[in-house]
C-alpha cells in the first residue's frame, strides 16, 4: 500500500523506497524494462526543464544532461541522456518524451528516469500518401497514447495544421496510418491528454459563437467526437483545457473585454451544469499554446495559490488572476519584468516556456508583446577583418 501511494505521487520516491532494504526491493516491481509500457511507472508530475540561453536538449555545454522539474514538490533532477546527441524532442506524454531520431526520423517514446525506449515507424512514412504535408510541418504535434495490457501501445500524432491531420501507429507497424479530418477543428490549441484521449476546444469559433469541445484518440478513427458545447454566455473567446486533480478544467474569459476569467469542470459542462470552480487550493494554472500546466504554488515563491497565470491580450503582458477575489496582479519579479538582466530568470518564466512549443525544446525563453524580449550583444567579425 505504501509503495503504491508513493508511486502515484512520485516515481523517484518509489525508487528510493525500493532501495531501503532487500525485502522491500523484492516485494515491489522494478520500473526498469517497463518504464514506458506500464502506466504506473510514467513520470507524470515531471517536466523537462527549459534551460534558456540557447541550451537546447543535446547542446554540448550540457554534457549529455537534462534537468527535470517536479510540478508538485519543486524538486530538480539532473539526468544523463546521451540520446539527445542524435534525437530531437517533439512532445511529452505523462512525463514520457516523444523523440525523433535524426538519421531516419524514427519516432520513439523514452522514459527519462528508467532509460526504457519504445520505437515507432519513421515519421517520413506519414508523407507517403499525402502530398500536402512536409516533414518539418509534422514536427509540430500533439500526442496521445493508449497503454493496454501485455505492453500494447497505440500512439496518435495530431499535427497542428490548417486542417487537423492525424497519424496512428503501434511499435509493430512499419508505417504510420494517416487520416485527414476535414475540420471541425481547424487548429489545435493546448489539448489535454488523459487515458489515451486528447481533448481540445475549437477556438476558431469567433464572436457570437459557442465553442465546441472535442475528443480525439486512437479509438476514434472516424474523426473527432463532439462531446459538448460551451455557450458563449458562459465563457467567450478562446477556451483553455487543463488537467487538475485527475479532471479537466475549462478556463475562459467572461466578457469580450477579457477583463475576467472563470473555470468550470468539463464533466459539469457535459451535464449542462455551470457551477464555477472557485478554488484550486494551493495550485497555480499556467496557460499556453503547447500545453497548460497545473503547478503547486508552494514551489513558486513569487505567486500565490488559487490563481491563473497567462499572457493577457488586452494590456499585452502576463497577469495573475486570483479565482477567489477575481482580481489581477503581476506574478513576476524584477528580472522577469525587465527582460534579460544579469542573473537567473524567474522560475515562473521557465514554467511558462514549457507551455509553448516554439520555445520549450529549443533553448529559448518565452517572451511577450511590448516588454523587452531576450536579446544578446554579439560581436561580429567579417571576412575582411572589420
């Protein structure tokens, strides 16, 4: 019982528990060898930490190491992963890393804490019957996976294109099976992956329209399934989906002026019940484009709990919205507000970077509108010596 509770909270605490003595070790299952195929051993609460300063995964200055950050405890772990010498990271699922091998574009799922890898067909095989797609466009993906008994895995890649394309494969397949779902979702935005299913809101529905919320996954080869409609009078503009306490929370603005936010449980919306979520405890929700994260505010000294942090389109800055008091504040320290200063950046800035695909895995930091973005002074020497 103790081992199962530790495993639910933190894979590394479970590993430490097994190291106490030979009896405890023999009485519990080893994560190695099944760190990908067995969902119990997925590092769910761990996030690959974006270093910034141009230090993308695999950069020589990192010495084959990658840091990971725990969203609940704030702990950091430095893991040696030489695989990044010839791999690129595209996405993450329950803490597993979705990798593309440079040489042959093979797709692989890696558990960074157990070194277990499951290999899927090369990504280039998805191009065989679709002349509208090019390989670079396939690297912007949202991912879901189903993990069945006996190690059976089905992986779905949903490509963020003008129309929603998706590809399915198992480790036993030689190529990806491509499907083209002719819109109802013109573009993916921060989908949530739970138990092999992707949930996404159709945020292209503009003024005066309600917002559809769809379910996608390997069990729905005919296309996305409409599961509910969120009325505009409840939430307008773009909707954000985020996992909180094993449930999906829907976050959106309450008016066209984007002056306030509200959150609802997706399960309640499906039932036609619209009771706002007024408390998320000591947690902070970060909203972004690649994914949305729920982080314990106990590990972030410059934010408070029960808040939502994201980029505000109106004043063009980041803001912190307190659900209980319905008030705005700035969640950043002086370094974050003034762009790049001498010294470390706010931890909040790194978490926000993890929410955005254009920055998370590329060694750059997420910046915003009219505030200074990251700039470096560079000395340039031309061939003529000038």
